C-alpha cells in the first residue's frame, strides 16, 4: 500500500484567541498603545475612566483595521470595486497613492 497526500485546510490556524489573527493582534496593540498615551494624559488630570474609554476605542479601531473587510454592497458603486478587501490594505494603497502624487491618464489616440 502506498501513502497518499491528504490536503489540509490551514486557514484559521494562525489565530490567537480565536478572534485575533497575527495582523489584527498587532494592529490592536498599536491602537491600544496610541490610546495609552491618552490614558496617561487623562490620568494626570484624574480622569482615568475617560482615558480607559479612549484606549478601548483606539484598540477597537486598530482591530477593525487589521481584521475587518469591506462588504460588497450592490447599491453602492464603490463597494463593488473594493468589496471583500481588508481595510488595512485599502489604507496602505491610499497612502502609497498620496505619496506618489502621479496621475496616469489614458487618452485614446485618434487616427
């Protein structure tokens, strides 16, 4: 009898705590780090609750950037083009576009 390769689904095996992928965990930590700055500022003024709330909001924004994808909604033309892509990739593409500042326009040559 020979041995056979059985394909295995590796999707989701890089998850930590089930809801976090490595990318979303990193972006959540970065968001919480930015929120920690506000927490430190508000804790100096004895408003620790406000600082904790802002830290949680920044952590959620970081998680959303790292994990969520744009839904495809037929009613909106822009979501037809970018539907299903992660928010983080869209933000990176926008930053590269703004940095480059070049606009390429195709004009049809008339003969």
